[in-house]
């Protein structure tokens, strides 16, 4: 797991907490902010996952070229 994946997951959790807090307090703005944080975390995690997959593919190619 790389930094983008980790930061994305943190943002997802932060967003879910904000949503729940907004729901409990009736604060619609906080709820909406949580939805945005969670969506941003999804995007960041996906970007990090893609970066990791490309890095792994490059490493595999390098290993095959060394043989």
C-alpha cells in the first residue's frame, strides 16, 4: 500500500465520520462535506492503486529483462 492509497482510506473514514456526525446533529453541511471527503478519498485511493499496479508491472518487466 502506498501513501496515496493510505491517505485515500483516511479521507474515506473521515468522510464517513463527518456524515454520521452531520446526521446525528442535523447538520446538513457537515453531512455533505463528509460525502465530498469520502468521494475524494475514493479517487485518491484509486489513483494510488493504479500507481502501485504500474510500479509492480515495471518491476516485473525489469526482473524479466535481468534474466
